[in-house]
């Protein structure tokens, strides 16, 4: 009876039924055991303030590499449970929380998280018992999943009508990519799912770069209607997921200032600001971009939509600094929507100089009472820094500048207040005397 006493039973009170139950509980607990990280005693990680990330230098010890992409718990120095996340020893961000509870990153969790993400974007309103599954992909263009903001670290999903474009940026989601595709197909029934796994950020997770479709067939470029305009999109090979949906709400917002005005759309990409301005009644619209393919696409889009706008290949900094333009008419509206200058924290100082320079040159080319819509899409640049850049440019240009609109990324790119990295797009629409 020695084996029985190891379970806490006295031989005189042995009950075979209790032994079976106790043994089952032990086996269940062993099966449910999850590897755990522990924070260093002297570390002050942001995870203690609600941030979902833990960095490699914040834990006592790393876990074996065979756990890369797997579910791992995290505990503070007092051994208190902080949540369940995904682990990757190859990344500086070794742990990303997806739940404050104990949870598995399985089909049920993925399905629930995607359903909640869809509901947050207005898709899942139930009418007469109609659920998320019955809504289908529909004809909208929007972001459906935004990584940690939707409890799915490293998963980004954009919807372009009946096509979904997926970016997978963590080892955990890479291991579950087929499952992700199955869940999206079940819930939204898209015509195709494109996996755009070619973002350089994947290298930081030790992941290869590749692009494929769920069906295995090539997705041919086509016209896609976004907010009333047709755009020729190559979702499989174009920039990022094919179109900058985060600025969709800004296009009509700026357009309301453009009727009867001369409008300069700098860093125009495929031309959405320019197209909206032209349809709103601008008397002259010029779009500039350094990428020849972007300008070709903008011209094609303008022709398709029957609006009058000019587009030219140009380096915006050089174009605005060209002394030969000093005698040209000033612009009534200038839009600055540049690519991220600060792609890393170390690049921020130089980026701030670049943002100030471009805003200063724009203010110098802006007519009295003119409108400047200026944006930054770098999460390393906070609102106070953008305001400081704009204030410095206004002072140097000797212009009195008033804020008309405070601009942010739209609600389908939700921001976590405990994670500044989830907010990356900010801007101002200002008027300069």
C-alpha cells in the first residue's frame, strides 16, 4: 500500500474510487501544464502596466528554442500570473500576450477572437438570429483584424470586398496559418485569401518572406471600389496589403476644404486624396510621388473615375525646394502623407528634422488662409512630437497656424491605451494665415 500513501491516502481508509479520481486530476494537471517565463526582480517591464509585450532582457531566463511559436505563460517576480502569450526566442519581443486568462491558441480561440473583431467593426449585429457566419465578406474595404488590438498578436487582416489579405508577422501565427485561413474562410466566406507574408518585419521573428493564395491560384489585378472610387489594385504584389485603408476616412475629410481650390497632393501614392479633391470641385489638382508605378496607377485611377487631376514623378523634398518654382502660384491646399521617416526609435531624431523640413517647405508654398493636411505613420513619433515639428515649422515660416482637425487612424485600426505601438497614424488639418 505504499503507492497509495504517495497520493495522500492512509491504508486504513483506502478508497479505490478516490484513487482513480485523484490520479485523473494529476494527469489532467500535467497535461495542462504550460511553460512559464518569469520577470527579473530588478526589471521594470511595461507588461506590469498593461502592455502586452515582454522583451528578452526582462526575464530571468529564456525558454528552449523548441518552444518558439508556442503558448507560454508569464509571471512576475512574485510568481503572480500575468497572462498567456506566444513565445519566440529569436525575437527581441520574446512574449506577446493574447489573453489575461489561461488559454490555448487553438481553433476555438482563433474563431472567437475573429468573431469579436468582426463585431467590433459592426459586422456581427444579430438580426433574427443571423450570426457572423451569415454576413459573409460583403463589399466593404476595411481592416478586420489588427494584431494585439484584437488579441491576435502578429495577425493583420484587411478586407477588399470579397478578398481578404492576411499578414502573418509572428512565429505563433505562422505555425497556425492554415488554421487562420480555415477560420477566416468559415466566418466570412471570401472568394480568396491572399497571404502577404513579405513584410521585412518577419525577419525579426526568424521567418521567411513569401506570398501565396489559399487556393493556390494567382490573384489577378482588378478594379476595386473603395468609398465610391474605383482603384486598380494588385493585392498579391502591390505595396503592403494593396491599399492604405488607414487613411480612408481622411480622404473625404480633406476634400471638404478643396472646392474651388488649387490642391497639391504630396506623396500621393495611388492618388486617393487627389481623386477626392478633384471630385469635390478643386480647380487644379497635382499629385506627386517618387514611385513611377504609383503615378501610373494614379493616372489610371483618375481616368477610370472621370476626374481631372495631374500626376508627376518627383522627389517631394526636391520639388518643394526647387528655387525655379518661386514665381509659381501658391497652393490653397497641400496634403503631406509621407511614408514613415522613423522606422526605428534610433532613427527618430533624423526623422523629426525631415518632418520639420517638409512641413516648413509646404507652409512656404501655401497661400494665406490655405489648408495644410499633414500626417505621420510612425508609432515612434508621438502626438507631442508631431505638434512640436509643426510648431517649429510654423515659427520658421513666420505663419500663424490654427488647428482645424485632429486626425487619427480609424476605429477599424483600434488603439490599446496600454500599447502605444498600436497607434501609429496621426495628423493635423491646419489653416495658415
